[in-house]
C-alpha cells in the first residue's frame, strides 16, 4: 500500500543490538571525573544508602576529594582513543557489526557518561529498529551492574510512545563459550611468560557484603566462573575481590590483602586474571596492572603478570557473536 504524501518517513525494519558497559569520564581531568562520579555514585543501585544521608557525604566530601586522585589514575592509562574502556567497547561493537551485516545494527552505550543508553535507544528506533537486544557485558549478574543498565534502558522506554520490542542478554558467567574464551586467554598469556606462576589469582570486582545477603547472585556467579575456569585449565585458582569503596563490609578476601597473603605463603610468581571484566579499564590496567604489581612485589613477590581482559580478541568476538545470535533467535535466521 502506498503511503500518503504527507506521511512521516518509515525506515526499513531492522534489529538493534546495544553492547553496554559501565562508562568512563570524557577526559582524565578532575572536572570530567567529578561529573562522571556524581552520576555513578548517585545511582541508588550502586550506593544503597538513603539519599538524605548519602548525598551530603557525596557532594560535601567525596566529590571534593576523590576526583583529583581518580584523574591522576586515569592519566596513567589514557590513550589517544580515550580511556581503555571506551576504546575497547567501541572496537567490540564494530567487530560484532562486521559479523552481523546490514540487517542488524550493533552499537555501544555506557551506563554512565557517553554515549548514553537512552540516546542510543532513541537513535536506533529512528533508524528503523523495531526490535532491540540489550547486551550488558557483565558476565556475573549484579543489580549494581546489569540491573542498573537495564533500569536506565526501561526509563528511556517509558518516554517513548512507540516502543521497540526489547530482549535482554542474561548473565553468562557459566556459558561454555565464555569459559573457553577465558581459558584461551590464560593459555596465550602463559605462553608469553618467562616464568611458571606459583599461583593464578582470579580477581573480581568487589561488592558490599550486604548485596549477597539481600539476594544478589553476584558472589555465587563469581565462584562458579572461577570453578569452571579452574577445571578447564586443570589448575587451581585463588579468588579475590577488588576495588573496595567506603567503610562498609565488602566481599572477601580483598585482592590487595590477597597479594600480601600469597607472598607471605611463599608464592613468588603470580599471574592475575580479571574474569568479571569484559574490557580492560581503570580497575584492571591501573589498579591491578600497576598498583597491584607494586603491592605484590613489595610483599616479597619476584614475578608478576596479568592476563588482558577478553577485549576485542578473536575469541571474545566469537563467543559474543554466539551468545547474541542465540538471544536473537526468531528475530534473525540462525546459521
């Protein structure tokens, strides 16, 4: 049927895929970091303290102290393409776009900072995407990561008269393709080392202990990922949790404490992997790659190395494509 002459343009129906990660400041400066931290630390999923108590602490103390320190850390890892997380997430989306062709539009968004999730959803809808898969790249589910990314997407949908159909990528902490990709990444790194590690430490991002007590599956997902990876490698793994913040009790043991404890147990040669991060970022490159090395060597270690995150490596794009095709079943033809 021919449309009336005054009918708004109708885009050819397409399918959208939004690869989502945490986010990053726009620049490694205190002012940019302050804007980023204000948005991040005001999220009720991230800090569950009542705002009437938390906001005066955030605005009166944290945002006046932490941005300068964090900006210095970002300066240690910044690249000509921006932060590692921004550059790698962009590369992941571009590599996936090549795998899916013209019928599927693969783009990326950040929960905090740019490109914003709501803007990306509206842009895909304007380009004809009547069906959209949200793909938060968090292997282990947490309300503070996957949950808040999906919250933000559905907030944007609330303002849309014509909403696209939405699917969400489940946690993939025990997906065989993900475990196989991790195994490959460890074996590739081992092949480049001039030493045999005495231990392999799997460091996951920390979460407050109360999240586990309130029913968040994150801790259990981390444990299962580490167990499956250990079985795949045929090597024992030690588990720890990094990036603590504030005075609350966090999941234990902490990664920093583990560096010292391992050295005290006569572990001199250490390899560290961060299976909870889909892309290298401040927490992996600076916290583990730089400060972690210093802590371990100062405690008595002699050799230290880390495994890069899966990033946009061939094995990473292979398993991401496999998972996304599975979640798009019925929307696109399988192959």
